[in-house]
C-alpha cells in the first residue's frame, strides 16, 4: 500500500488547491492518504539570523519527516502574485536548511488551480523547474483552469477532458 502525502500549498482554510490535491490523491487505489494543513506548520519568517539565534524550528523537522515517510507527494500550488504562497515558501525555506533536497527524491505530482483561465500555470511552471533541484522526482503536472466552473465538492473535476488528463497521470503509477 502506498503512503501519499497531499496538501494545498496555501494557508487558506477554504483553499481550492487543497480541495484539488485531496481529490487527486484519493483517486489512487491501494493507497493511504495523509492530508497536511500548512496552518499546522506556521513558523517565523525564515532568516539566517533567526536560524542562528534559535535553530531550525521543530515544525520544519516535523514537515520534513512527513515528506520522508511518503511514497508519493501530491501538491497543488496556490498562485499568489505569480509565485508560491508565502506560507508554503516559508516552510520550503526552513526545510531546505535541514536538507537542500527537501523532497528527498520522492515521486511527486504537481497540480495547480485558480478561479481564472490560467489555472495557476505560472506558479506550476516555477515549481516544475525548481523542485527537481530540491529532490522532487516529477511524475506529472496538471493545471485546472476556472476552478469554480470545472470542480464541485461532490463529483470533483466535472469537465470530462480535464478529468481524463488527470487520470492519465495517475494511471502511470
């Protein structure tokens, strides 16, 4: 049985990216899914001065350990001004001080969505280019545009073409 860690890279309690990540992770058969909430990993804003003064926060070690126990990571990235959310970037910065290969050579599926037509594609491209340097083994990526038109809480992705695209990635496992 696979252990999947899934999260939306946002601190929003109503995150559409968390909804997409959980939906995608639960499409896998023979897997257990643990959903992380970034709000449980809130730490001081990273700085070398804070690290020197107090060390790496325990929450960074906890997050890093969760990644280490996963067989697969499913992340859906929120796009804030064309980049990662500050909540996610801060966790990433702290964890990179434990190991620059933060994702520990784990297989990963990257997702993004937004209410708009581009579906978080800018942040998705940033992550696709950056995460392999941080130890992610990218197995696929998917952007869902116009979240409110193409997703509902009961059926998940409602647009058949978009659903097919995501299932093609999942079926490679």
